[in-house]
């Protein structure tokens, strides 16, 4: 939504960009006025204070370290969770008895709020990088798995029949028929997984041993450093928006062949 | 953004009738779990038999469980109701009035993309470590998906139908009840599923981090941390059923009573 497409004509850009800039400008102005005249500094940091705090955090390098920690946690959990989710999804959808046997478990775990499992991870495995990345992986696993199941079920059976009758090898059939029709679904799961993964990162950093952005957020709120707190939340919003637009791009890229 | 999975698959999953294989698989999983934990695990870990024993004990004798359930689901109910109301109004206004959509779209999208956990420290700062911070987080998590869904719903409204209705002299009320609401209902249901799921997550994470109060989430946390895993899992089942109800139950009710929704 923020990323304007290059190929679109100039007129739509003009139409869609200026209202966005205007809306952001008005928002920043209201933010500034509330912060400056209405609410106490302890509770609310004005726009100018927030941005200068954000700059300052980058200059001192405080946030760079935290960002790196959080992102590495995200990446490790995300990769593990999405690969496993994809494989389990394929197995459940394409191998009948596995599907019948285990789909119930996946469904039940899927509807349980993943955050509620954090205390169990904490008491069973303890603190550290491993458990935290396990939690992130848990958050990412389910959307990928469920959408992959759906996608693998949606493979057109006629195409598979034709492939069989032309004596296609198993490998080619997967490459040319199954994956192309599963991937668009999995990608929408991955887009959801990206968003959920961020929630998982911050939740794990809050509840297990503190690190990264989660620790920063907690520390700032306890010290009443509201400008730094606002700056970190703003950063998370930007990260989230960026991740969301990346996810949408991925989804588009991998569904280009879909009619 | 999250869990936009068609509930149809959820429904078929639950209604499928390959009962033998299913029971067999459940039996195997429970057996492996029971034997594995009692052979290799630590004594406090949950086992199927332990959970079975803990079910009546927890549901009947645990004096903190039901007050916690009421507290937590009270907040969830309140939060979802307010979110549906505000989200639908906001989404409809964004769909009908261009100026409002330009003004609010970046903020709805921005709040939607912000990981909800990240704003919790802000809410505890503003509202204190109590239930109002929890409610605030639920609203923060649940309003944006509802608004986006209602907004998408207005986009799906077919101009053709509106024109036909107008040229046959339909009243405004008929247009709303006969065309606008039925055609945007699937979007509203999808939005409801998303935002109720997020609300459930929000309430649990808020209770964990706020740490005071006696809700179901913090009760699970306390049970798990005092190594009563069997009881904790029984309490966790209540959350699972709530999630299942919100994901599947509401939808099947709508399918039943609003039959045009069947695709």
C-alpha cells in the first residue's frame, strides 16, 4: 500500500500518493499537538521527540544490536517453522492415512492461541536462544501448514491423471503440477507467518530471557523513557509494514501463473 | 493478515468419518506420549493419564478456574463486541466516503501491521497493570482486521445490483438489507474470524505480561510454573475450545441460518 508500483501510470500515483502524504502529515501534526500541549511527557511523547529519540537510538547503536538479535531470532524460527509447516502440510494432504490420522491434531493446535504454550516451553526447556526460536517457529508453522494442506488438496486431479497417462516421472509431476499449484497457497500462509512470527519474537523476548527489541520495550516502559518507547514501537510498525509488503510481493510473485 | 484459512477445510476435517484410522492414530499418539514421558521425562510433565485424572479435579475443585474463565472471556466478549461495532462502522465509512478512506487507511494498515505485543508496554504505562490495559490490547488487535474486512466488503458490492434496485425504485432500507449486507456478509464473517482469533491471543499475552489479575491465561501460567502441567493443560483446553468455537462454530451457525452465504 505504501509501495507504489512503478509500472502504473502517473495519474494514479498522483491521486494515491498525495492523500497518503497529507494523511500522514495531519497525523503527525495531531500527534505533535497532543504531545506538546495536552498530555504529560511521562505518558506521551510528541512526534518530534519520538523521531529524535529514534535517530538517537540509531546513532548510539543501542537499537542496532537489539534489531540484530531480534531479526536473527525471527529468521531462524521463521525458516524452521515454514519449512516444517510446508513438509507436514504436503504429507497430510497427499498421503491419505497420515491426513486422516493427524489432521485433527493440527487443527486443534492451530486454534489454540500459540502464546498460551509459552509457559510450557519455559518450564520444559527453559531459557535461551533455542526455546525462543522454537516459539517463533511454532507461530510460523501453523499458517504455513494449514494453507499448504489446502493448496495440495486443490491440485487439479485431471492434470495428475494426464501426467500419469503420459508416463510422467513422479519427480516431474511434483515439479510441474503439484508445486505450482501448492505454492500460491503456501505463500499466503507464509505472509501470515511473517506477521505472526514478529508477534512470536516479541512475545518470546518478553516472557523468556529478555533480548532484542522486546527487552528494549520492557526496559523503556519500566524506566518511563516514553520517547524511546514510542520510538521502538514506531520502529516495530515500520518493520511490520515492510514485512507485510514483502509478504504481499512474495505472494504475488508465486501466484503469477494462477489464472 | 493472519489465518485467512477457509473454514470449510476446518469443518470437513472435523466431520470426516474415517473413524477407525482416526481413533487408532489418537491411541498411538497417546500411548507414545504416556510411555515416553513416564520412561524418559521428568515427573511433573503432563501425561494423558495424568490429564485424565486432572480433568474432574480441575474443573470441579479448582476454585480459581471458573472466576478466571469468566474474567477472561468477559474481556474477550467485551473486546470483540466493541471491535465489531467500531470496525464495521469504520470500514463502511472508509468504503463509502473517499476522504475518510484516504485519511484512515495508513493508520488502519499501520496498526494492523504492528505486532500487538509491542504496544502492550505502552498500554500498561497508560492504563496501569490491570484489566483495562488488557481490554485496550484486545481492541488494538481486533479492530483493524474487522475494519479492513468491512472495507473489502463494500468494494465487493456489485454496482449492477444497486442500479437495478434503484431503477426499480428500491428504498434505502431495502438496498441496505437486501443487497449491501448480504453481499458483504462473507467478508464480515472472515473478518470476525480473524479479529476474534487475534482477540483471544491478545487477552492471553496481556494477562501473561501484566501478571496481576486472575484471568484464565495467568492461571495457566501459574499452574505451569508451579509444575502442575496436567492441570495447566486442562485449563488450556478451555482456550482451545474457545478458539475452535470462534473459528468454526460461529461460521457454521451463519451457514445454517443465513443460507445464501453458502458458496
